[in-house]
């Protein structure tokens, strides 16, 4: 049992105490929250089975002894194990939707959520989006959210990890989109045959080895398969660029997150006309290319892939 702190009574008391513990321990925040207070709020309210948007006037409510024990145990695990809060509570939020997560999938946090919420507007007319591929789906968050925001679209979820796909299938069921969302175990496009899409979206492994080794401990509790993209972070990204055009419909688009590997990608492919998307809520390193651009620059892509 975690040690019980003296003098803490209310929800707000435990939020403040948890935030102080987190700051003193030098925790890193980047898996759904970006500061100690929000992280502590998430854990305290989850331990109490309360909604994260609990009205402020409930923050003075007192905790029972059993509730104090649950809260303290979660906060202690967060400090000692450096496990992202989403894994401790088994859920995370993406595009305003709740998803089940565990250590077999990355914690959802991509800025691509903004694109999904907008139906990929203005980059493609949402009314003509009928088929979408979420490549390297993990928890399924991008593809499932797309199915929710585009109720006329069919969506394929693809991942090489069977363990990740267990979580993705569960999330498909939770959101009631199983009639339009299909799950494939595949190494990128390998198992998709001649299936074609209006939108291919991917948050693939793109972290370089040097960057990975320097990441805070929280990231090392995530599946390495979903993070490491080779020495320069581009092994999977270049394969996607090379193969995507064959699976895009006419006027289809490819959207890929590459994060901090943006400079490396532009250095490897200096002639490609990447459109780097700007996000209102922050985030960068997401590019867009059309099928026509991919076809036009196929020789350059192949040269970079095999060099």
C-alpha cells in the first residue's frame, strides 16, 4: 500500500500533492498532458471513476480511505515506474474520443487529430472520401476517429503487430464502427492486394536511433516497434513513399507524420514538393503529397530508398 500523506482530504488536495510529487521527481509529460497539474488531475479523477471534465465545484469533495489508497497507488506508480498515465488508467483520448490503450500500442497524441476532425479539409473534399487507410494503426485511433467523423467512409486499419491489433479491434467494437472499419495484419501494404484509397494516413515509426536513446524514460515504456525508424528515422517512411501511389485513387492524398525527422527527410528527398501542414493546436512534422506528385517523383523516391 502506498504511504498515506497527512492532511490531504479533498480531490483538489490530492491533485496538488500529485503535481508536486511529479515536479519534484522530474517527470516528463508528453502523452496526453503537458504539465504536472493536468497529469495529476487525470490520474486522481480516473482513480475515483470520475469524468476528466468534472465540474470545478466538485473539486472540494472529500475522499474515502479506500479512494485515498487508490489515488496514492496510481501517483506512486507514475513516479517510480515512469509509465505514461494513459497506461496506468488504460485509456487515452484522440480527436475527442476515448480509446483503450496498453503497453502494446503507442499513446495517441498525433496532431493528425485536427485533420481527422476536419474530414481532411481543405486538402480533399470530404464528400468524396469513401475509402481511407490508417497505416501502422496501433490502437486504431486515427482510423476509427476518421470513421466517426466521416460516417460515409470505409476504413482499413493495418499494423504488423498482432498484439496492437487486439487493442485496435477492441476499439473498433467500443466505437460501434465494425461495419465500416476492417483490420489487417500486414507489413505496410503487403497484405492489401490491389485495394485503393482516397486517403492514406500514417503515423509510422520515425524516431532516429540517436533521438530514441535520448528520449525520457516514459517513451521507453512504449513499444519500440512503434517508435524506432532506423538510424535516421526514415526506414519505414521511405517505404511508404515508394509504395503509396499504387494504393491511391486518382486525386488521392498521402498524409504522414515524421516529427523531428523532418530535416532528415528533406535532406534525403530535396526535390519532393512536400506540403507541411500547420496545426492550430500545435504540432509539426506532418506532410501531405498527392498521388500525382508521388508518381512524378517515383524515381527520386526509389533512389533515396535504395541508396
